[in-house]
């Protein structure tokens, strides 16, 4: 497999080999984020329970975080999926899928801090928990929108808060009408803060006007 970035000088940021746990290999990669300051590419390596970092033109990467097997210890990840690079805090936000939480890894630290969800990796459908979180995005005010896949909903966490509010979908209810999802997996915001959601099993993208 090859991962590439196009720039003004052509193509080729990083080449990555086949399936495995080597420094040039991945198993089930999901989210990617490019640090445009350092030209480092971060990849959520799902089945290896780690975040890999690849400098520009690198053949081998480094284990940026995790890689110690699946678990809920603050130095571990458990099937990371979506990632979000926050330049202000010099950190990566990680949708820690099987641990049912969103964590922040500050790049100068050796452990994560909890942003939302259960610190012990317990799945649930309350306002403070998730069931297989897959993605998150932030607005300019620092509010976090989270795709809570198996709970069939999008949760909004106001900046600094640990209690979420359902702003799209209905908890534990799947469906095909315009107000329901069947496994929402990705979230994006446009510059007007309208919300776009990949509703995977309904094979569609849903747009919700600014909350």
C-alpha cells in the first residue's frame, strides 16, 4: 500500500508497505491527519492499536502513541479510528473505538487524557457515554461533535464539558427517514458550521443546519 500527498512539487510524502506491525506496515488504517507545519502524517492504525507518525518522504514511521496492545490504560489505545489534530494544544484527539471514549494525546506527553466517554471503556447510551465512537470534529469555539455509531446519534459536547447532548439521530433507534441514521461514522463541519454526516448503512450523506 502507498500513501501519498500531492503538493506543488509533485507527489510522494510516504510509502507504506503491506499488512503487519512493522514501522512501514499497517493493519486496518482509518483516520489520517497531516501536520502542515512539520509535514508529518499521522495515521490511526486500527488493528495495531496505535498512532503512527510518518515524516515527509519517510519509508519507516515511528509509533507516536499506543502500540502496547489493546487496553484502557492511559498509555494504550484500543482500535483507534478518527483522529483530529489540534494545533493550539499541540495534541491529537483520538476516537478510541473499542474503548468507547474520545481521548486527547498531547504530543509532549506519554499518556492521554479523557475528553468524553467512559474512562474504563464501558459502552452505554447515556449522555456521558458512547457505544463504538468513530469520529469527532471541533468548531472554532472548541465544541466537539462526536459520531456515536452504535447509538445511532451525533453528540455535542460544549467546550470543557463531559456531558453530551444529542443533536442528530435518536439514541438506540436506527432508520431511513431524514432524522435517523443507521450507523453514522464520520462528521464534518463547513465554514457556516453546518454538519455533514456519513450515514454508512443508509448509503448517504446527511446535512444538518447549524445547531
